[in-house]
């Protein structure tokens, strides 16, 4: 028996992933029957080995390779497969980038021979360290005159150039040909790099050479190494075919074009495949995905279309009426009662009224918080804070889906950085009285205090031994600034220390004694690294963090992972540059002292660096029953599903824009239009297609009710006249719009 490769085509929530899991299970069932019928005692000849290799899947090594578009989808698909197979079969589920990285590291010796690289274990650069070191390497070329001419700051320009390397790798364009691609594009403000193509190519080649000499891998370099060198290597091809006899890939429309090469190679060599494709689910279009190129694989497979939706949703009844209202201006129709609107004059009123509506329906018992999603084209800090605070005060938890913000925005992170500046000498210029006061408040939290987000209609909040007022007094009278050795003085340095109270005095003395002990440990070389000091501080003062909000836990984990990675990379650089001073290759002046690295690390975070997400941990307990708050991209990428949706800022023009979910220059690297100029007509057509996909996808992910939340004025005071405004006019408001000031 042989299996034909399967191509499952369907819309969102139509059962595509379930169909792939069933195909996976049928492969395993056949393999089990085949192995039982195979006489293990007979001699394994070349002919029957090839026959058995059709689906020779052993328990010692996973013979089926499973792919998902992102890590959240990977976890969900893994859970489905494990549930269907009862966990009896070892799995290897990967994202495309995760697979490239694992393979490049596993076969690094092969690449060192091919590219004549130094034999050293490779280390992956996280996005924040990639940005930092690329900026230092290119700083001599990106002077103030160049930045003013381009109208960009240094951070944004470096990020754009680095994104070009990643996009080129995704589209199988060698680094040396990036200059040619950029040169073909027209010089417009929105769609070109605005930098000389030869200079851009030179910067990227220097960066690539610098990384490979030191064994550093970025996402772009990993992708290029795998597709340009490893996949074409005969030795690797032999090992790949020996390890895998089947491949399964979900939501293939969100994969980069380079994945097509891998799948074509596997299918050409007898590997059976199963793929799912969703024409409405193009979430990563603009982030390297090439759906048109990946769709060509359908010609190699048996196509199976899933027409009927397995899960109930509003898509069948609402998609066409909504699209008609948006794209046919003369259409006169109204939307059913399942669509309601919340309309106000100002956005501040809208945020409060939306939160009050959610609170009201939850208090009435009509719905649970975990069944509600608030979705917006863009969430500024004020909107996010307002919604979270109002709901938290009512005892309703909020899960900000994949929310990325600068680490320095967390008080916990700022306090830990202040500890580093106080323990290590020479960092006094990086700490002031405000930092000291905040550190005292954070480090004096009482054990077992419960945050307001977990309270049941009670604003208990976190309590501390040193409140902000007393912390300010201590910082004013007991902190002695010094550029080399800043110090905290004993509490009696404040002549009215009796005003602080017993609890505050005791807590301050405990912090002071601990700081003195850590300084003594540093002088005796008992602190291995700053990372160990961070761990010690958390263990000493933040051991009650288990009762803290999930967002604060995530911030601490991101800080520790970022710090550990930063010192690992700096140690590698110092070792290499110390042993190769005579080399004329590009270098970065990182300093020679540990203190320099600490100062650079603190300054890196204070510049607003957004660290890579720490290893995902799902909320448990009360935090799991939470209202989901997400942008359109975050929600669609998570493949979530809720009973009720609240579409925020429905009149915003951002609904049809790619925004931050589109990398700069992405259209230039699509296979069907490689290097072609991106015109205004192309942009208009892309916005219309994006709007159709978003409406179809979101309606397929809601089952009962949609609230269209609209304010006449945007946050900047301008009128909201976005493309979805006709939807608001076609449905009845929940009640009379709020008027007046708020």
C-alpha cells in the first residue's frame, strides 16, 4: 500500500488541522500493521529495505516531520496529535525557522567544511543583540548626515537593513543579489530602502562575514545557510531522507518560499506529505510568507476541499453582507441582531463604555471572560492600560495576547537594574534618587500579598513595607550619589528617621544589609556573573512573585533570559577578539571590563529595547479565565476562537493596513514579482485583499455576537472614516451614544 500526498484546502475553522491529524493517524496505523506482517527474521535486502521504507517509522526516531506556522500553532497541533495517538508515538513538531536552526546547528561541521569556517559551536543571536551589534558595526557608515537625509533614526534604519537579509533568505535570494533587487525598485518613500543599494549590500555582507567568523547565527543567516548550502549538500540529503519518511505541514500559506524547496525535495524522493492551505488565513503575508509560491505544491498532491465548516461561526451568514456593505457603497441593507455597535464621540468614552459593557454581561452571567475577545487594528499604551485597569477593578482578568513592550517599562526590571548599579563599582551615573525610591518600594513587598487582578470585586492591591512617600524620603536623605561607588546610608542619616515607622525601617535595614553583603561578595570574587546576582535578588526579595500578575512574571523571565544571552554573546566575542587581534576583519569595540558590559546592558534596556519573548508558559488558575486583548495580527496568528468579539476602533483606516505586521520591502521579495516596483495600484489592491481576508477570518472565529466599537474622533482628534465605517451605519447601537466629556 502506498499513500498519495494530500492537499487539504479550506477556510478558517473548517477542520483542516483535524483532517491532517487523521491522515497522520492513518499513516501510523498502516505502519503498525505493516511492521507486524514484516518477517523480522528474514535477511534485509536492498529491495525489501526500499519497500519497507515507504513508511518505515520506528519508535526510536520520529519518522514524520510536522510543521506549524508559529509556536502557538505548533503547541496546539502537538496537543491534537498526542490526544489522537494517545501519546504513543514520538513527535518532532517545528516551525520553519525552528527547523532551519536545529538542522544548521546539527550539521554545523558540514557547513564549516563547505564554507571554510572556524570550527566552533554556533550561537544564535536574539533580535535585540543582533540589533545592538549590527548598529555598532555599521555606526561609521550611518552618520547623522545620512540619517537626516533619510528621515530615519538609527534604530529604525538598522532594523530595516537587517530585515532585508531575512526577506532575501526567505525568498532564496543570495545576499550578494540584494543590491540588484533594491536597484530594480522605484525610489518611493514607502517601499524602498532609501539608501544606496551598493552601501546596503556592503553593510549586509560585512555583517554576515562578522557573524560567521564568530559562529553567530541570526534568523536570516540561518535560513540562508540551510537553503543555499545545506539542503543542496548530497551528504545532508542522504541523512534527511534516512530520518524522515513523511512530512505534515499545517497552514502552509504562511510559510516562506524557501520551505517550498524542502517540500519539493522530499516529495521528489518518495516522502509522503500532507499539507493544509487556507486562502483566508494569510496572516504572515508581508513577514516573509509567499502563499502563491507555496500553492504550487498542490499540483503534486491529491486535493481535498473542506466545504462545510465543522465549528459553528458567524462567517456563513455575515461575510457576504459585510463585504457588500464595504465594497459596494450603494448597498442598502442592515446587519442582523448578532452584530451590535457601541458608538461614542471620543475614544476615551469608547474605551470606558466598551469595558463597562463587558463588565455588565459578565456580571449578569451571560458569558465568561474567557469567551470574550477585544480585537483592534492597533493598541496604543493608553487604550491597553485603560481597558485593563477598568476590568481589573471589577475583578476581571485580561490576557494581553503576545504583548511585546520594552523590558524597561516594568518596575521589577528597573529595580533589578538599579541593584546592578549599586553592587558593581563604576556605574553611579546610571542611578538616581527616583531609581532608588522605586527599588525600595518593589523590594519591600510583603509576602503573600495578592494583586488586585486576582481580587474578587475588591481593590486590595499589592502592599509594601516601604510606601512611595517613605521611599522618597529615604532616597532624599539616605542616598549618597557618586560616579564610582554610590551608597545607601543607614536610616539614622535622616534626622527624622522616626517618621518612617518600624516596618519601613526594618525593611530598609534588610535591603541595606543585603546590598553590603553583595558588595563584599563581589570584592571577594564570589559573584560568578551579573546574571547570578539577578537570580539572587529575585530569590531574596521577590520570592512571593508567584502571587503576582502573569505579565510581571513574564517580564522577569524575559530579563533573565536576555541577560544570560547577552553575557554569553559578550564572552564569546571577547574570547575571539582577544585571540585574533592581528585579524583585519571587522571588529566591535566592546571594552575589556565586565563593568563596561553591565553599563552597556543597562543602557541597551533603557533605550527601550524589546526583548524576544521568553519560552511560552500558559496562564493557569484565575489568570486563565481572562478576556483576550489583541491586535488583529496577534489574534489571527494565534488561531483563536471566541463566542463574542469586540472590534475596537472599527472606523480606523488601520483595518486595511499591514502596519507593524509588514516588514519593510517585503513585496520586493515575492517570487512571482521578484524585484518588481511596488506601485500605488498594487498597494490599493493589497489593502482590499487584506480587508477581505481579515473579515472572513475574524467572522470564522466568533460564534455568537460581534460588537462594532466606534468613536467619531480618533485619539488624535481626527474623524474616523475608515473602510469599515459602513458596517457601523448598518447596525443598531446597543443604546444611545455617550455624550459629553469623560
